[in-house]
C-alpha cells in the first residue's frame, strides 16, 4: 500500500508524458522531450552480438527495431514509477489501447524481466523462454552483465545464441561509452539537442529544417563516438559536461587523432563523419567564429588527406560487371519465380514461409527498386493497394513523401509478373507469420514488420545460391539501373525517376556504370553495318573498234 502511494505521489509530481515515442535503444525512449526508461525490463546493449547459424547478429539493434515496431505511429502514455540514479524517468509505457509495451517486449523475447528492480514481467519472460521466442541470446550473458561496473571499463560484447559453441573466429570490438556513463548535464543536453533536430522551432535558433529520424540517430552516434574517443584519449569523462565542450576545436582534433591512430594512420569513415558534423553542431551551440573557422580548417585537412569517395562503390561496380554475362541476367530475372517454386515444394512451414516472403520481396525489388526501409514498411490497404477483382485487378504501391528518405513520393504499378506472386503469397503464406488481420506486407512473428537487415540478409543468401552472387536489397537498385541503361544508354533521366532521385547527378554518379563500353559497342555495330554495305560500281561500256 505504501509502495503504491509513493508511486502515485511521484506520478503526480512528475506528470505523465504522452506523445509519439522516439526510440533510443531497446528499453529507452524519448516522450514529450523526456528520456524514459521502461520499468521492469532490460534489453541488450546496442552493440551486443551473438552467433546464430554461423551468422553474427546484433541483439541490441534487433531489440531497438522491435520497440520501434511496437510504438510506430502511436502516442504512448507513460506511467511514472521513479527516477533512476542517472536522473532518467522510469515508467511503464502503454499504447493508446492500454497495451503494456514493456510486457509485449518481454513476451516477444526481445527483453528480459529486470528482476533486480521488479518482478512484474517474470511470468512473461518464462513464457517467452518456453516458447523460444526472440533470438535466444539471453541465456549468457544477460544484458546487465555486459555493462561495466565502473565507467570506462572495456568488455567484449559477444554473447551466445543459447549454445556453448561460438564462431571459430569471433571478433571483439572496443566498446564506446553508453549514454548513462556520460555526465548528467551532457545527457540532458544531448536529448534536448536531438529532439530539436527532429522537431525544430522555426522561430528559434539557426535553421529550421526537420531532420529525418535516421539522420538524428547518426548525429547521436557521432556525438557519443566523439565523447568516447576523448575519454579513450585521456580526457576525464566528468569534464565532458556539454556539447559545446565536445566540439571545441582542440577536443575535435584530439578525438580525430585518436581515431586516426586507432585505424592504423588512416582517415576512416568515423573521422570524416565527426569532422563534417562538428562544424554544423558548433553553429547550433553558439561557438565563436574563430572556433568555427578552425573546425572548417580541420575538415579541409581531412578532405585533403582522404578526399570523400565519389561515384559507384567498388563492391557495386564488381557486381555490375556480372551483367555482361547473359546467364547471370537470366538467373537474376527468374529469381522470384524460382524461389516461389521452391517454397511450394517445401514441407516445413517455417522455411516455406521465408522462401515465399523472399520471392515476393525480390520481385518488388526488381519491379519497383525501392529502398529496403520502404519495402518493409509496406502496409496492405495503405501503401500497397488492390484495385478491382479477378483477372482485371491491379496492384499499386503508393508511398507518401514523408515516408521516403529524400521526401519524394513513390508510386509503382505492379507488373503482370509480380501480381500472381503477390496474390499467392497473401493467400498461402502471409497469415502464417502472425495470424490474419495483420496489415504489414512482410510481418514478423510478433506483430511488427520484419527488420530490414534480416530481410536483406535473407535475400542475399538466396541470391548467392540461386544466382551465384550475393546481392543485398539495396544492390537491386543498382542492377535495375544497369538493366535499363543496357537497352537505352541515354535513358538516365528515366532511371532517375524510377529510383525516386531528386537530382539526376545522384543517379549518374552513384548508380550508373560508365557507358563507354556500351557506347563503343554501339559504335562497332554501326561501323560493321557500314562495312557490310558494298558500293555499286559503275560499269563502263567497252569502246567500240574504229572502222
């Protein structure tokens, strides 16, 4: 009774944040500008990994994706319980219909009951273990055992997939600082700054462009990486009290030197990322002009040392070289139908479901060439719709601009080849994932949509077996561009529109191979035709003999 009274008093004093949830990790969200730790549960750290069927998977990002799926498109309600030692609000979080989000996470196997602080979800955890839900990476070690007892301790972040054997060559990586290891003023400022990036006030501060969630997450990772590099280079963590301290030129230089040395005297992607964003952050936090000018000089040095790569990535260039093989092109274009045929022959339900799902996903990637984020976000009756019935029916994918990376709306009528595959999948396999009535086109077994990395990895595995080359979901966009440009070398504008690019140069630089080979081939064809034409020689009449 006293415990309930204390919680009620705390809740009235703190208030109950309500609104859309921005997911930070598998058990932490931001609601109405407040950092909220879900009560009674603990999810893996973002970089915690485990080995499963010979593949290295990341538990933390899977748990984060599960929480995002449970809170997507809704206003959650927080019921405060207490504040932890880091000053975060600890609360139970509910959906608009009163569903306990924490319980759903534990029941689905994406988090554990945090028995040290609460036994509210012990029954849900036991049920999930018996049903073998989630990725079974909770046996050893547990999420809390991966955290150091004191800030700055480095531990390996490997865990097992419920088995004693690990990969023959597991790779341990240095662990960056966690948010809760940062000084409290920096934690609070970081949350407020990231919230402003996603929800800017157009009347306050420089710039008012709304950054997409993925970009906000990139800023978050970059700032934590910057703080971690400073701590590893010898700066006491307690001195990192604000974002302005992090992006001071001398601190940026120190962090970049640490990352440069750590990468073997090489300008890594992390060095580029910090150098590029630091000057923009400095303007937001109000550093003086001379400091910002110095940050510009640092970025210029980084670009001189290793200019940013422009153009088609080497791995994509090597993939497109296979397009010169007609057998590869045939295997690629028939991949969806062959996957669906294999699904029909399977007796085990689970593998058949995955095979049929991958068949439809591969067909949509070949037909529509959309980004993996938009593919997994397709919802029946909303972003993918059917018009008409029977043989005259047609399917259309219609994605609004606010759901697309560059803000450009996407609209794709499905081809005659895609329609029967899609309808067979919906009739025979879709409902087996999590029952009837689920709107996600590609659901998982817990009511959300499948994770992009999981689907892309599965398609890549199928492509390696059936096509002979590993092809990720995003690389289908490059293949689509090449397929069209081989038939119409001057059709770069059509390819750009099909891929949903704003700028034609994006398509030309990053998606299209140099057309020299095709142009030379066409030139030879013209020359061959010209050589085949034999000019008609004029015949002279023989001169008559003089009489």
